[in-house]
């Protein structure tokens, strides 16, 4: 008599389920790894974008006020002050609000012009002066830092 029962044995089912489980586990691990890599790359791209915006504002400030009619008045950890006979020019990074501010104080008109950028990923922008060369350092959380050297070419007060 012929065996007419069709189907799988218990051993065949266990082997098939084991193979499917291994494939699904490997796929899930690969998806999690790719997701982490993608998130890290997205964060790094945001950091680079913020650096470029901060650097552009700082370089605009430096280029606008680094001629002989201005004097580099002070360089503190998070602030640069340049003065002329009628204006103060201040570049400041606020650690609490993560805001970079460029301000012009005009003593003749009593006006203040301000340009601000608030950052999500930059945790500090610091300044150190050596012979009118200002080292500007941009710090991030879990990302490398960037440094610009700014040659103001102005007279010290």
C-alpha cells in the first residue's frame, strides 16, 4: 500500500522554523545597525552645517571689522569686542542658550543692531587671543571640534 499522506514531518518543520528565525534575526540586526549608522551620519551632517553657519557669521564679523579704524579691545573666553570711536562691535556665544550673537552698539544714535544664531548641537564657541590672532574653537557633544584662526590685523587698545 502506498503512503498517500502529504505534508511535513515535525523534524522538517523545526528545521524550517530555525532557518527562518536565523534569517529574520540577521535581517533585524542589520536593520538596527544601518539605522544607528544613519542616525550618526545625520547628527554629523547637522554638526557640520551648524559649524558652517557659525563660522560664516564669525568670518563676516572678522572681515567687516579688521581694518585699522577699529581696535581689538578684548578677547574673553566666549566674547570678542572691537571698538571704533563711535561703535562697539561684540561677538558673543552664550553657553546657556547656545546662541551666537553679533552686535553693533552705536553711541551716536543709541541703536543696537543684532544678528543671532541659536544652535542645537554646538555646546561652546571659545576664543583665545595671541598677538591679534584669535583662535576660535567650536565644540560639539560626541563629535570632534573645529578650529579657525582669525587674523584681525587691528591695533590693540
